[in-house]
C-alpha cells in the first residue's frame, strides 16, 4: 500500500576537499575538489546532481593581494579557470588546483552555484619558505663504502641522498 513519506529539500553545503591549509612560498600546486554534501541526510556525501551544475570559482580575501595567481584545471595542466562543473550524476568537480604561492600571506577559495548555494574554504596560510639542502645517509653506517670501480645498485636501496628542506 502507498504511504506518504516526508521529504525535506535543503541547501547543500559546498566543501573544499583536500586543500592544504598551510603552505609556503616553496609549495607546488594545491589540488582540491569542490564537493556537495547534505549534512542532514543519511548519506551526506552521496547525493548527486540531477543536471550539470556550474560552479563559479574565485580566490577571496587575499592578504596581501597576489598571494596566489588563480585556480587551474588539473586535467589540462594549467588552464586558468573561473568556473568548473559538477556533472550530471556526480557530487564533485574534477580535480582543480590553486597555483603555487607567489608571496607569503593568506587567502580563501570561494565557490558559488547559482540557485543552489555558495561557500568559502577555511583560510589558507602561506609562510615564507626558508629552504636548504642536507646530505642524508639513509643506511645507519658511519660512512658510505663503495668497491673500487663499482657502484651500488639503487634497486637494493639508497645509501646517500640530498634532502630538500623547507622551514626545517
């Protein structure tokens, strides 16, 4: 027998999945996706778009101006974007990325889907990078030993490497 089922339609939350939060001026790109969630639903992260949804993207609250240059499409290795799409039957955009920081400061990533909702990421902080190099011996011996006219096959392990340090 048919029975009425109460249904409540609510505004989904836009979530910025995988943003680093803390970066330095030596950081590379910061990959992320915009994901739809409905916190009140039984399966909050598994509700899908009935039709494609255009997501307008921007960088907001940059302090100072120009901390990062833009948002790019990870799949095309560098197309500057102002919008992305959550496709039909999907719950997130494709992978996007925020460019390498150009200076220390902070910013937020903002997204808006017309008629659906908008959101901002947590503040993303960029610290000035203090970089250095360190010679690092991987194997716990006091010195590297190599036979005359021979070399160590890297398949069996690394004895010595140069390690890049950023802020320690």
